[in-house]
């Protein structure tokens, strides 16, 4: 799943838990211990925690046993906090806030040292301890939000995949740890699914992203289909935009189908949860296709009936 799935109220919707330069785990020296930054971080993370309590996590949260719900809610709160710091905080405060979040995450992973200060990191402690979740996926999610502060356009599809490795794939890996199902083979398949979900969300949200000053459609693909900036700003998609989106949908669907066999390697609640991710991605891509690939007039959203059918299919077939 992706980070921006945490913004969805549809329990089956895909997202980037799926909206950033520098390497993952960069230095936190730029404001990590500042009191003002910590206070702002507390406010943002408290609001994110409240949203986590009120909204659905895209893993059919309410149907899972309590231990999974608690751990996944804590993951949701972290991912939502990072997103809100990177998207909704005043632009001149975002990097300092992300630094503070990373610094507090470091306190969680330093045994015997000062404990974390932010409630959202404190809430992660049981999941990290009981599920042995490594720090890197959380660091990658923070780095994705940093990258969004400096990168608003991607030149190539490979560059966009690099962004998805930070913004989407870590969430799927964390979910595997929560279910005690993390293996290298499953992580590889999960990465394919999560990348596909992030791409599906980007293709759904072309108009919304453009209003925020971001274009995730790679420049090489825009040029290849003769799509201009004016075309993307149109009230409805002209033929060349529809052709481009159709090609991007096929590309995302291929990645999703390649990763979907992960479902067949899982059992019980883990199988149901991951089948839900696959189902949400397929339904989202189908919704884009059903709209005639006009992602400018309105955001194509899947019908719940289609999501349910796709979930049953993925769960029963294992892919």
C-alpha cells in the first residue's frame, strides 16, 4: 500500500500509508532538537493520531484481531504524521518537522537512551518490539516526504520508481512484519504491488497533483504522447492525455499482476489483508479505464462492489 492510502476513507482504496532529495536516513541536525519544532511536531502528530482513530486503515482494520489493529493503527498514525508534515505544514517548517520526526524515531531504536517524545512514536513502540520491525522503512517514508519538498517533476519512469521505493514500498514491508510474514521473496512481491498502488493513485490524482504544483507523469512519457502542460490543465482530458493515461494504467497493471502472487504465499488474516491491497489496486485501475481515462474532469474512484469482487478473486486464487 502507499502512503496516501492513509488519506482514504475507503477501506479498500489504494494509495503511496501512498505525497520527497538526499539519501534515506539523512542527518537530523537541521532542527531535530529545537523546542519549537518539537511542539509543532506534537500538534501535527496528535492530529494525525486522531485521524487514525476516526478513519479506516486500508487493511479492513475493524475485521482484524486487536493486536493487528493496534499495530496497524500505530503505523497509520506515523505515516499520516509524515504526510501531514510534508504536505500541510507551512512550507518553511516542513523539513525541520520531518527532522524532528526522524530524531524521535531514532530515540525509539536506541536501547537504554532517552525515550521518544512524540506520542505517535511512542505508539509505535509495541509494534516495533513485538514484530521486530526495522527502522529503515520508517526512515524511507520520512525521506519520501523530504523528496517532495524539492522534486516536483520526474523525468523518467525509472526516477518515479525510485520515488515509489521510498513512498510506497516501505509500507508493504512494514505490514508484512506486523503479520510475521516478512521474507525476502515476499518483500520483492510486495514492492511490486505497492509500487503499482502508488502509480494507480498518481494516475487518479493528476489534476489534484497539478494544483499542488506536482506532476508525477514522467516527462519522457508526456513528450512521447505529445502532452503539454496546457493539456494537463484542461477541464477534461484531450485524446493525447487519455492515450497517455491508458498506457500508464497498463504499465501499473503489469506490475500489480507480477506482484499479486504474494497473496498465495500467505494464510489467514495476512492473506485477507494483502488480497485487499491487490483488490483495491485493480479496482482503481478499472475505474480509470471506465472513465475513458479522463482523469482531469473528475477523480475516478472504484465502486465498493468492484472492490469486493476483486478481493474475493484475489483471496481465492491467491493472486
